[in-house]
């Protein structure tokens, strides 16, 4: 290394002296903070954060509702007693009820009467028909105690042995479908959120390059007089951290406010047909605390990604300048 180059290297001032020299210690930045491009970037980040937070909130609602559905389905099993000339239906219902109640974890057994059976068949057969004229099976609903896990296979075997006309349905097919549906929807939501975050990173990359292009002369002068890559990168980091935090906070707050407004609307109009349909699909449509925690995490993740992305782009650009100046001519 030549003496001139060594002297230039030793003459490089540290970050504190650079900030003092360019009067940056008072909060000023080498990049204009209130420029049109900066405001546009904050708006775009706010939109991206809003979409990502809506996805997180929707996924949390779907996951919680699916869990409740699965819990409700798992807590109830059905016994069907098929009618035939050799079966005394009332006796079969009593024997099946007594048999099931002998097992641990069974809370109660309820036999559907003729009126309840007719109501279940009304959508297909209409009203005004007599169940005595049709070979309609009797249904028994068995409630499982919360947290209990009765041996359903043993119950089914005992029923087949002692009440041949009876069969047990544990709704396993429905549980499997609910699991698959919830998994697909949650996976799809996570993929959408990943795409939104990837789009936000690309936007910050282009914004950083645009800011460096617009401030190319300043960056070159700073680097020429001794500012190292880390000093310049910190200036860009601070700039994009503020913009990303502002935009992400606006987007996250908007998403949380929308979920809160939907929850309030549901409780105010819970007796309306629209709210009833929503309750069938989404329960009480209340985003859980994990959803709000997810929104905060998304806001922080977007700010962190913007900061790290800008640092990476700036370090790479300044590093290319240093490589260019080291190349012998």
C-alpha cells in the first residue's frame, strides 16, 4: 500500500466526526425525509402492511373457528338404530343408552323424538308426513365430557354385539375434512402474507436505489472525504426505518380498527340474518389476542425488513465504489 493511500486511510474520520462535519447530529439526514418519493413509499408500505395484517387477522379467525368446530364435532357422536320388523325400537333405544353411559367420558345420551326427527327431515321431505309410514331410523346424540377421550372403538363393538340394529358414527370424516380445509386456508393465508412481504422488500430495494441515484453526488463526496460504508448505510437505515415504521403502523392500525369495527357491528346486529350467517362461518367474528399480536409482529417485521434491505443495498453499492477505486488504472 502506498504512503498516500495509507495516509488517506488513516485520515478517515469516524462516524461522530462525520456527523459533526455535516451537521447531522441534530436529526438531519443526508436523504430528504419529507420528499414526495418518501411519502409515496410510506403510503405503499402502509398498503402492504394493511394487506399483510388483514391476512394475519383472517388466518387467526379461521384457525380459532376451525378449532371450535373440531372441538364441537369431537364432543358429540351419533348412534343410529335402523328399524326392522325384528327390532323393538323403544327397547333398543333404552339398551343402547344404558350401554353407552357405562363408558368413562360419556356425559349424557339424548334420544331424538319423532318431532325432532321430522324437523331434521323437513328440508328433504317437507312437512305433514307421518314417521310411522317411513322406515326412519332413530337417532341418539351422545355428548362427550370436555377433555375426555372415550374408547369409541370399544363402544362400537359393544353396540354391534348387544344391539345389532345400532351403529355408531364418530364424525371422523367430518373432522378430517375440517382439518384439511383449515390447513389449506391457513397455508394459503401464510403464502399471501409471504408474497406481500416479498413485494414490500422489492419496493424498498427500488426506493433505496432511487434514493442513492438521487443523492449520488452526496454519497460520492462523503465516501471520497472518508465516510465508510457503514456510516452511509446507517443514514439510509434511519431514513427507511422511519418511513417503514410510519407506513407499517398506519397499515396495522387500519387493519386492527377494521377488525374491531366488524366485531362491533356483529354484536350490534347479532340478531340480523347477515350476522347469523357470519356466526355460522366465523363464530362471533372476534379476532383473538393472537391475531392482534400477529399484527404487531407484522408491523415490526416490515420495519425490520425495510431497514435490513436498505442496509444491504447501500453496503453493496458503496462496496462497488471501493472496488472501483482500488482497481489500478
